[in-house]
């Protein structure tokens, strides 16, 4: 099967890593798979660019698509023509711009699949597709009225996310104390609720005085969070690990006992929770996206009391997350179902 993923983003963030892992898993099962990304936006110093990553993985599509929301009409028209000339069996779109280009440019005989990565895309103007994916099971019903196959596309996890061989030794290499470590592992922005996390840890620390808080990431609210930590008298109990990626990010995650995920960004598959579970790290999470399906302890409301209650509950979930191979097989089956003549 020849599969082309369209991802109109220049960033290695949001759904990009999930798309890459899906493409790799599909390729491992013998299919021809590439990913086209935004080639126009280059002034993206604040975030890691996607092109080098997909290039390194051997997945970057070189079919001449600009695929950018910043394209003028004539570039979009050029993308339509370039896509229409492609020889593929599946065009799998991931953002609204991708879907609009594919709506008019899908090659004859190919099926068009649309992945929804956040609920804001679920609106009446959503273009038609042969099948859809959603990031969480509770969103399936939102598309039932379209009478098209719908499949949950869960978070895929890189094999480097696994329990550490020696967590105490790993902590020493990172300069962390061998005590109960709670972490948050996301960009410092409003939706991730770091301010709530700091207040909740202050209350949690009163119950668990030896606990320490590890904050991994960067972003617009980093300095505001530092100021809050100082104001709460937690400077000695909080470690700011900075932005980490790849194996370094995996090591910081492996060092934790539990991670608090108190909000999601533009990818509701809750990949960070799946990565944490793969590392043997307990997940305390709010009720957003796929988080409830991956949480060991659910935060019933975004309040200090609810976070502390969930963290202290000791609850753990016994469910196992599907492997990348299993997820890829399910999505390939969706492609085949979408290609069948409608009755």
C-alpha cells in the first residue's frame, strides 16, 4: 500500500511525533509511506523544525508539496495539481489545511482519511472523507452522523520510553535526590496549568515532606512559574530541568515516580501520558482528551484539592497500552474498510 501523510506544520510538536511513529510502524509492515510537511515557514526558532526530523527518519516526502497555511492561492493551486499527479493508495490528512488540499487534490482511486487531533476540528464545516480517526474514544460519537468508519488513533510510543535499568543511578547522573519525585513534562503555557501544579505540590509537600518537584520544558510562562515557586518558598524542592528532547527527555521521565498532566495542547492523544506509562511512571491526570484512558489516578476537577487527592490516592491502572504495531494494523484496516464500496 502506498500511503502519503499530509501534515501542514513546520514544527516537531503537537501531532508530528505521533504521525512519524505511525508512518514508521506502517513502513515496518511493508508499506510505502512518506510524510509531507510545511516547507514554507522557516522562521520557527521558538520550536524544533519538523523537516530535519522526518528527513533523519527517511520519511520526508519529496513530492514538491509546499503544504503551508501561509501559502497564497497560486501555491495552494500548485499543491492541488502536484497531489493530483501522485500515485498513492491513501492520502491521510492531519490538519484542516491538509484536508482542504486533499479534498480537491486526492488522486483518482486513492482514499482520503482525516485524523482529528483536537476537538476544535469537529465542526459542521469538516470536509468529507472516506474515514476518520479521533484521539479519544469519547469523540467517536461526534462523527457517527457522517456514516463513515471512525477509528481511535491512540498515542504511539517510541521504544526508548521504557523502565530504567537502575532508577537511583539515573537520578544521580541527573543530579536528583533519591526520594519521591513528582514531575510535569510540558511547555509552560496556560493550557498546561503549571500554576495549579505548583500550588498543588505545595499542598502535597506538606503531606510528603521528602517529595521533590521536577519541571521539564520551556515556554512563555517559565519565568512566571519560577517566580511562583520562589514566592511559595519551594526553591529547594523544585528542579527546573529546561527543554529536553530525544533520549535526554526519556531519561528525565524515567527518573520520576509520578507525573502530573494537568492540561493538553493541540494533540489530545495524551502522548506524554502513554510515554510515562511505558517508563513505569504513575500518571495523575485531568479529564481531557485521552488522558482518562491513560491515567492511573484521575483528577476530577482542575483544583488543588483534586490534584492532591488523586496524587495521594495511590491508585494505579492495570490496563496495557496497545503497541505501535497493533495501532498501525488497526489504522491499515481502517484504510481497507474505507476503500470498500459503500452499500
